[in-house]
């Protein structure tokens, strides 16, 4: 290997890895391939196989994102698809944001003009798939309480 790893190739795409490549105990991944990782994904301590699996999952995520039919949005920051019970925040990665299921929500708080309107926890979920609506949202509280909010 020459100075700055000039002859190293990416173990994933086979292209020249360059000086910005991530060297792993079991491979090398170029900057271009690393760019396919989610900005929320920590590569620290991961193996080549784990990062490769993540990149493949991101490709599937991109296909799912393109198929979404966003039924509710909040100022372009949060999008929700009530049919598939999925939400995302495209600001983190506009072309391929991470998709999350409503059931993955652990805790929530709805703020209106900086004031807490409602919050929930202990596995609270959005009832009926109405995460954010123009007229209102029905939110399931931590103890089974329901609240209709006029937004």
C-alpha cells in the first residue's frame, strides 16, 4: 500500500478507496459507499458485514420511502403515513430519510407555541393512526386516556 492508501479498493463497490475510506478489521469502505449510510447510524465498532447489511437495508428503506403516501405533515419537518403507520423526518436526510413505525414511539409531547399541550409515555402510541391532522389529532395517553386536540 502506498502513501495514504492509494492502491486500496473498496470492499463493497471495488472502486479506489482513497484517503477518506473507512478501514475496518475485515475490509475497507470508500467515502461514496459510506455516504449511503443513514446519518443516524453509528459506524463505530461495526464490522464490514454489519455496515454492508445496513447499506442494503437503506436501499430497501429508499424503496419504501418512495412508495409512501403521506397523509399528514407538520411544516415539512415530519411526515406521517397513517395507512402504513409510518413516519419520518426528511430534514435529516432528504433523499432517503429513516422510516419509523408508530409502534416504535416510546414517548411524545405536543408543543403549541412553546407550551406543552399533551404528552404521553410508557409505550403511548398514536390512536387510529392520526399523528398530526389539520383539524385535530387523537392521541393515546400512557394510561389509556384519549384527548382530542384542536390544532
